[in-house]
C-alpha cells in the first residue's frame, strides 16, 4: 500500500490515493496500526482520497483509533495539498467530506479551506463554550496555557458524564493582548493532545474571538505553528464564510506492507 505523509502545523496524516478503490480492506485495527507511532507510520489520522462525480475528490477521514471520524480541518487542508501535488485540479478545489461540500484554495505555500457554516454556539459563559464546527468542541478559557497538563485536563472533560458517550474535543484557549489566541487541544479518537486541530481553532476563534457582527480575522498560535481563522458573524449569532488558512506540506512517502 503506497501512502504519503502530510502535516499541517504538526497535525499529521497518512493519505492514500484511492481513486481506483485499491484499499477496501482497511480495517479499524489496520488503520490503528498504521497510525501507531511505534509500530506503524505514525499519524493523528488516515485519509482516503476517493473519486466522486461532480467533485474534484471525496475525503474520507479515519481517526488514529481506526474509526471513521467527523470533519478534520487540518486534514482537509492537507488532502487538498495532496490533491494539488497529484495534479488534480488547479489551485482551487471543490470536494465532499462527511460534513458536506467544501471549497479550498492553494496559494503562496498555504491552503485556505472554507468550513461549514455554524448556526450558533450551543452553550457559552465567560469560561467555556460548546459548539460544532464540523466536529464537536468544548472550548475553555485559561491562563498560563504553556504550563497546563492538557492531556489530564482534556481527558477529564472528554470522559465526563456529559460527554463520555459521544465524545468531544477539548480546547484550552489563552487570549493574548494583541488579540491572538493560543490554543492547545485534546482530540477524541486520538485520545491525546495533538500539535494542532483545525476544527478546534475554528471553534476557539468563533467562541472567544471578536464577538461583534461583521467580518473578523483571528490569528491562532498552536504547538505546531500558526493558523488564521476568518469569518462573518451575523446579528442572530450565526457564523458564515468561515475560512481556515495555514501551511500544509508533504513530509515523506512510502509503502506499508500487510
């Protein structure tokens, strides 16, 4: 099985060109082994790039635990760069994922991905917010983010009575004086802290970025680098024209024998 390894701000993925439907025997156990950092390639998730009529491609995403997951923002940006490197399309793409249709652009070494519209924030107070940006997220404001034990704190929320059945991604956010947000994320399915989470930083920007109506752009600092989230906030509290932008690059390619 030939694969490519890509990363977007440290969020890394095994990606397979499956346009000829070559890999129909990818079981959860095999995917988990491939993603294992000691016994496999090592990745936060695995993606298949499939053919899909009416689209440049279809994105199918699996978490590192081997089970098909909800939308992955950095994964979406990485698979767009992968498609671009394969010679699919030009610099603009339209693809379908588990949460619906997306468009994306590759320009100047960065990939900009249009995220799904968000009807509103499900729960919010001064300390935390819950919302779905393609995946469900719990976003909590903190101070001294760099000193946090994100694994322990995130796992406690993810497996709390309110969320243990369906699971939730947990993001801790520190707001800097210049408006930049620092974000660290515990991801369900990976069951650990990741270096970056695209839907997570999007959730953080919507929940704790500028709350006034109109257009906003928020810079996000994660362990693996920097991202930008821009959006329009409507008077009814909904969000549209949400874009996640940042780097995505090929790390290496190889073959996995099984």
